[in-house]
């Protein structure tokens, strides 16, 4: 829940209301259509918030369902925040773009972010 709140704190109300609630599938958060998800990624990157990955959902007759598809970035592969930040943004955007090309544009994407431990300066991982 804390990770999703980090997203809510940095997104505009306009972008938040474009998302669909994931409460019905047991998660406190949102998922966005691909164009809006890419916009969310841009905001997170600009705010220097690394992305750990995300999940793909379908919405049929107003009901949100997991497709069981997802992506992730292993932060342990990065020693520096800048590398993690840039690669996590690129990997996430590439995943969503490729998913749309393979499966069409009717899916929704949730995004999981990395929050730096309290008391750290966010320079190294």
C-alpha cells in the first residue's frame, strides 16, 4: 500500500482519475490504459522514482481481471540510482509498447515503484 501511495502523491488528479481502481482484485492502487501508463512512467522518471515493474489487467463488462502477465526489474542488478532509474523507465516503457503491439490496446497496466528507505539520500542502492 505504501508503494502505491508514493505514486498517488506525485501524479496529477487528471492522471489519477484516468486509472481504474484495483480494489476489486485486492490491491490498493490503479491501472491505466497504455497511453496513460506511459505518461505515468514519464512523470515517475521526471520525479526520479524508479520502477520495480507492473502487472497487466483486462476490463470486461466493468470487471477488472489480471491477465497474469507482468514485468519486473531487479534492483539488485544496479549499484547506482541513475542506472536503475533510467533502465527501469526504459524497460517498463518497452514492455508496455511491445505488449500493445502483440495484444492490442485494450489492456490496463499497474505500476509498482521503488521507495527509498527512510533516512537515505537516494544516491546509491
